[in-house]
């Protein structure tokens, strides 16, 4: 490009203006999602085919293709937006490329079959901004995900990137930056919700050098992919936030602790750091301000407990990832016993927007105590799964029905599990509850890093609690007895209940174990582990009693408590169940009524799923 080392904010602004000026508004532009989800669905082949078609038709002067990060609507991938008319195409494949080029790009005609169709009204929606999944969101952290190429720093700069950094380094003192973050009331998005500004201030004031700034990108919650998608789609926003934080705290050394299972995120982070250094935005003497900051990437080994701050820092030091007692805070005595400030990906990515627009702007979004927006991974029994960013205080109903499109197959909404494996289950009667740190905690759950799993009537809440407790049992580091033994005992009790071996006394013991774990565990893995159990006991105790008293699983999930039978009036003798049964447990001849042999049946459910005449019943 025109320059490499950017020396001052004015040079940065000059470069930005030049980039904007060179953007050809007459060109058609296709932005294709190449986040991990869409890549898994064939997005790379779509991009390659598009580029080949553009070359073949000599359209390089008329058409641009930009590969972007996650657009969020994972249920409908691969996704593409055709600019300048913002035409939204979903579920595209390489075989659709020729038609997109010939009809939409060259003739400006819309391809009806590739449009999103509203599940209730049947309306085909052309403009991406009118798709309900996007219409009800407020995207701040994710606003550039579907616009910029995450592997090109110039794209980030053209859309305002590193502008906040220039402002901070040349116009603000470190204390003023901290005060601005404090006034915004930005709270940590990693789960605890501690005010970021107060943490920065504590670290700045702590004695000892050097001070460290750390990004927690160790996203271990089942079903969560918020941090991964931010890194893949806009790594420079995280880096810019970290540099601003480091300047405010007085740190010159930073670490990004990222899961090794996120290869694309690691690749984009690595490239972003290299490019930022090339342009003088990272390293020594940033923007010739006299301030320097370095970032190194550390790959985690996939231990869930390393999402806990002190365990993460131990892992950074090359030790076993185990938590420690927090008598002394990490801001005073963290990695290598030095003052250390740790925030998660989403928190760091929020910082540039706050400094760019001001604390007052940010604090007007959200509720009294929970400001700004929150990114959630919306998954489970919901029509529109994906990544959503919404203002704090939005009600659950709006997330699940307006954004999520409701429950598939007209099933009944039963609950939503938030906060990862240590979160709780919020029942249908609380569906109009606002979503913020306080209200989720009051309901017995928590914000966590932003996982949101929707559950329908076919979910067994006892089995669900067992699933999360099993996960936590396997992920406990085992350092403290309450967590190591308490969670294991909880899992044994829940297993007994699911197998019809439970008793009323087991429910009392679960509550006693929960109190012990909350009070005596060394870290919050154990301290929050009871949440799935306590919330399901509180809101769905009737299901526990059904398992214990009636020896019945109302949702027909727990295999020890169900059996499959054949309704003689409906059975057509098609033989499908008999052919598919892995245990040869179905007896019967063609066109004659079949019988399931209970002593052979493994209760896998294949017969139930394959029967087109609904003759297989679950009891």
C-alpha cells in the first residue's frame, strides 16, 4: 500500500481517507461468510468458484469478493451479501454461483430461491437488515464481522480501526482512559461481570513491574462460540482494545491465551499481530507516541478449568492449570507473581468502541447496572441458531422467538439454559424476564460467557442436569476435595435417579452437596457447579419426583425408564423398523403386525424415528 509505518494519528486518518476514496462505489461487492461454521458447510468452495467466475468473465474491474468472519446466522450458512443493495442470500452452494453472477451481479435481479423465507408469513426477504434474525439485534462488537476481511488490516483501518488508539495515545492520560471505562460501566463479559475500569485501576495502582495484560480466549463452554467468532472475524478489535488497556494500566507485555482447538482463530490472531507491527500499531513506540506494547499467543490444551483466571495464569507459566486461593487478587499478584489484568475477548473488543464514542454513549445502552450489548451463542431447540448481539435488558421471549424464530416443529418451549455448564435453567414461566447480570443471577443462573441453549418439551431436565454435572466432573482439576468428590457424588445420585433407583433422600442430599460446593470449593468451577441441579430442582421438581416415585421419565429420554411398543391398529407391517433395528429386537413379517421383544431392545429409538405410520409408541 502507500505506506507501512504509520507515525501519527493524522497519518492514520490520511490513510483511512485514502482507502475510503479508493473504494469503488460502482463496483458490485460480495461478502461471503468464511467463519468456521460456514467453512464446514462449503463456503470455501463457494468463494473459489466465485473468483474463478469473475476471472473467466473478465469482471475483476466490476466485482469484488470479500471473505469475512462469521455473519452469525449459522443455521442458514453458507451466507453471502451482495452490495450495494444488501441482498441477503442463504444456504448457497458452488452450483449457485453462476446464477448469482449472471442474474444478481450483472442484471441486478434477485434469485428468489436463495432468499430467507419468514417461517410464519412465508414472505421472502431481500434486504439483510429486514431479516428478523438481524433486525432485532444491536450489533456493536459484531458490527464489522460481515463487512471486513479479517486477514487485511487495511479493511479494519478503513472502517475506523485503530482510531480510538490514536485518540488515547495523543489526547488522553492513562488515568483518563481508566475513568472513561469506569464511567461506561463496562463489565467483564467472561462471566463474573466485574467492572473492567475498576480492575484496570487496581492493576495500575498495584506495586511491582512488569505488569501484564492478558486476553482470555479459552472458550470452553459446550455450545459456545462467541469469542471464537469475534477473533476469526475481527481480531484487530481485540488487539486494539488490549493496547488501550495496556496504556491505561502501564503494561508493555501482553498474552492471548487461546484454545488450540481454534486453528482459524489462532491463524487470524497471528496474522493480525504481524500486520499491526508492520504498520507501527503494535510493538515499540506505537504511532511514535513513546509507548510500546508486545503481544504473544499462548495456546491452551483444552482444559475447561483454564478458563478460570488463576488456572489460566498457571498454565501461562507452564505449570499445571490449577486455580489458587484468591486471598490476593491477580491484579496485584498474577502471572509470575506480577500485577496482571485479565479480560475476555468480548470485553477487549468492546473497548475501542467505548473510547471512540464515549462512556455516555455506551452507558445509554442496557439496564441500570448492566450496560452495553452482549453476544450470545443461541443454540439448541430453536429454529434460528447462531451468534446474536443484543442490548442488555432484552427479554428472553424476544431472543427466542423474534430473533431465534421459535421452537422447531411447533414444540413447546420448556426452558433456556444460560451461562455454560455452570449456569442454570430458566423455565418457560420466566420467558418475559429481562436478560442482564442481576436478573439471571436472581433466577439461579448466570450470564457466563454467553452460551444460551434453548430446550423444548422433549428435554428431560434431570438428564440435562446429569449431562452438565458429568462434564464438570470430568473437567474438575481435582485440586480441592469439595469439587473433586462433591461433583462426582452428585453425578452418581443423578445417574441413579435417571435409572429409576433414586429416593426422596437423594433430593435432600443434592441440596446439601450444593451448599457444600458453593461454600467450600477453591474456584468457581466447583462454586457454580450446583446451578444446573438447583435450578432444575427448583423449577422442575415434578420431573425428579416422576423419576423417583413413578419410575417414569415424562420426556421419554432416560432409557432405563421407557419402553417402545407397537400399536397394532397403526402398524402397516412395512418391515422398516425390523430392518433397521441393530439388536434384531423387532419380530414380524411383511404386511403383518410387528412386536418389539423387550428383553432384546436396547432402547436406541431407531424404530420410533423410522416409523412413518406412528405405530411405535414410547411408554
